[in-house]
C-alpha cells in the first residue's frame, strides 16, 4: 500500500469525506464508505468500499420492529403509530419520549425491571446536563433503545415466549428478528454476523450494500407491515430521535421522501421511497457528526443528479447539521467543517 | 486509488492505527501518520506519510516558550521552573495551574484583560463539570494556553514591545518565535505555514518529519535554554497538562526519558533525549484519545526494537491511556479499543 493512500497527505482524495480546515490546510479527515442501491441491489452511487462489513447498530431498528406488525402483536396490543415509531427509535430521553415509552410499556404489561437495556448518558445535551448536575436520575426506560426493547418484550408476550433473556441471540425473539433480516437483506443466516450491542440486544454485521438494499426494499414495499412502520416513523420524526437530531430534522423537512435512521459509530441508513432507493454509510473513525454531514451531502449530490426536489435540503433546521465555520475561543473563524469529494455514480 | 485503500475493508492495514472492535469485526479505525527521526533528520521509524503537512497546534509550545530563556526574559522576571513549565503547558485549569498562572502574571505585571486567549471548557472533566453545573465561572486565565500567552506578554515586556496584539502574526513576539522555529525546524520561513490557533495565537504548519526533528534537536541540545526548558517540563509534569492526562502521566513514569506534548486534533510530539530521537504523530480524524494510544504504542514498539527501558510502559497510571475493553450499558464487554499495526523501521 502506498503511504499516500494511508493518510490523506497533500493530495485531494476523490472519495466522499468530511474535513476540517484551518487556514489553507485540511486539518482532519473523516473517510466515508457509502452505498446507494435500488431494491434489486443494483449500485447507483458509492464512496469507498461498498462491500465493507460492519455493525448495523441502531440503523437495524426498523427491521427489529417489523415482526410486531407482521406477527400481529401491534394489533393485539393496539399499538399506536407513536409507539411503533418509538420501537424504531434511538430517542433522546426527552419528556415526550419517556411518556410514550411509559404508555407503551403499560400496554404491553411490562415494567422497567424487565428491560435489558442499561442506563447511559442521554442523547439530548439538555437532558444530559440535568443528569450530570444531579437534577435528574436516568433509569432503564430512559435508554435510547427502550422503545426497541419494549417492542421485543411485546413480541415475546404476544407469542407466549418467556420474557427473561429476550435480548440474547438464542431467544426466540432474536431468532424471529434474524429471520426477518435474512428476508430483507437477501443474505443467508450464516452471512449475518452477530454480536452484542451497546444496549445488550443482538447487533447485526453485514455489508453496507446489503444494508442499503434492505432499506430500498423496505421503502419500495407495498406490504401493510413495512408501509405502516415507515408511515409511523415519517409521521412522528421527533419520537424516532429528538430535538435537534438529524433524523428528526431530515424527516420533518422531507416527510415521506426520506426515512433516515442513525446508528452508533458513524452509521446511517435511509430509505428514499419515491426514488426506490436505499442508502447506507459508515464513517471510518466512527464520528457521528461526520456521519450526519455525509448523509446530507450524499442526499444533495443524489438530488443534483437524479431528483432536484430531493436535493433541496436548505431548510433552516438542516443547516446546523451541515457545513459549519469553525470558530476559536475568541469567536474568530479559523476554518470550516465541511463535506468534500464526490460520490461515484454507476453507469445507468 | 483502489477503493479498498480508502476504507479499511476486510483486509488488515499494516500501518499503525487505533481500532475499536465489536465481536469479531473491527468497527472503527483511526489512522496514524508518525515520524521518528534523529537530530540530523534521518528517519528511524514511521507510519503513513511522514511528509504530511499539518498544524502543530499546542505541540509547538516549547518552541514558543524558548525565547523567554534565550532572550533573558526568564532571568529578568526571575521565572521559576514552574512558570516555565506552565509557559509550555496545555493545562487542565485545576487550582494549582491557576495558582501558578496567577503568580506568573503578577511577576510579569500583566492582568487577565491583557490576555488574548479566550474562555473554553476546561480540559479537566472535574473542573468542566463544575463549570457546566454553574458552580464555577472560567475566565481567560483558565484557558489551557494562559501560560503560553503570559510568556508571550513577558517576552513583549522584556523587549519593550507593545503589548496589544502580541498574539498576531505581524507582532514582534510572533516574529521572534517564528525565527526560533526556523532554526529548530531547519525550514525557511516561507515553508512554515501560519494560521490562527484555537486560542487566537499564531499556529504553525509544517511536515511531521520537521516536527519530529525539532524535538530530536531540542532533546539533544546542550545549550542552556533548551536544557532548562526541558528540565522544567520534566520536573513539573503536572503543570504541563494535569490530573489523568497522558503527557503528565508519561513524564511522571519516565522522568527525563520522554518529554511529551499534546496538540489539538490528534497531535503529539515528543523528545527522547537519551536516544537522541524526536517523534511526531497525527491522527487523521483528529481523535485525541487515539493519538495518546498511538503515542504509547509507538513508544512500546520503539522500546522493543531499540531500548527496552523505554518500552517498559506498564506503570499503572499509564494503563488507562492504553488499550481498553469496551463495555456496554450493562457492563458487558463487547470489544476493545486497541492499537494495531506496526511502525516501519528504516534500515540502520
């Protein structure tokens, strides 16, 4: 490998990346691997290695929630669209999130003690500050994954499966979810890697292309379960993430056009139903801010090439997620945080 | 460029890097460019592009402080070793740092209003929490660069130069410092790039190899000014950084053997005086934690190859800066944060 490929040196890298600049130098770089595919899995656009196998993290949540609808649990418990949205959420632990989780848990008849997800610093900076300063104490239902976990408990109850250990790979809930994944990813079980996620539930590893294809298929599906699930996410963007979060702001700006889901360690996946496309990306170093900027830039470039309406991402609430001037401690602008490089578009 | 070089894909990258793992996959990667050279500039070991031109940030501080000694300002103001250490510091704003800054400023006869550095979140997590929870209010002398700025004011006073604007590129203080840099880096002025640092003072851009060579020369020098400066840093590791900081813990563990200085955006430089070597590294994405781990790993590999005593970095206080298991919200170990890859050693 040539050293110049290893670190960006002084030559521009053509691939999509997020950069910080200071003066006339690029100071830091976040590399982006990205795949945009259609429901048949044909590559439309890319950056870096589209075959990269990595952990899907929370971007798998819609598929982890799908059995609730497919198996009739959502009907049996009379789950609302808000509760379905929360089952797909990496929420910010704001009061409204906690309120919907609470109602969801009550409908399913489970208590916090039965949740396997642990406590963590809330994703909302404001809520995190309350916790840090001793003015609030988080509990398991504050976990950003509490909706997902409540959904898993609902599935277990619905099927009459035991509740304890519902999060573990061998449990029927996780086996059912894995079955759903094989169908939507088009991958055999043996090609879907398993590990333990931050919240202790099963975490899935697969190629970026397969992630993108799953989202393309989900967005293109006419079946009632995916349609209701995506409809719930689109109707309740706040519940899927929270105040000031990119998924929320993006889905508020482009209702129904983009269904976006973040994952830890620099992951995003998105369905673009009107275009019949799915997108998946990974920032190499795991930086979440860079991942959001990469998503916005990819959508802009896709829009410019394929669908002007998609590319109109100038809504004020999206500006804060995009390129920014970098200011020092005296407010002097020293450089910028920006997207750079270009997607490769496949011959069509 | 082959896509597989752009993102790490499934093949191992030989160069030094910091990785996080989850299950059996590498989940995120921080690439490292690194140069180890001797005082003549001969390359001893490397990773990535040793010619990478990047901003030196706070790792330039010893050179920015050197004129205090060379020009007689340290003698004229009767600066203590503590104050010299603080002039080189990116301190954590702990009470002892503030106390030494205060004494330093008093000796020089300057007040906070004359400091150009701005306010920022303290580098000490404990102090930052006090600020975040409204129990403390930082002021300019809390800035991690306040020692450096006080030193610059001291130099201006000593020479009879005007104090206002001492931080700006055209001011005699900054011109004098640039002169010092040309001598130690061996680079002509036109090859040292200038920009504005986070604290508003001048920031220098140069190749990693030149940074490393400067530190090698500094460590090897028998002149009184560098010897006193490095002696001050070595004698007061706490003042150069702070509680739980790698520079401090490293210099406490290896007094006189390693003089290490961190810089923002994934920068470290270090002198290894007994070996006559200097080291400089940059983490591509700017991650500071990864930079510290890369420094430790590079020292370990250098030690294994060249100097066993150097490589003995098993002191308990250093363990927390090295490889760590990654635990999820339930305390389950899901992977690790670790160094990987190897330095290339030049034929000697």
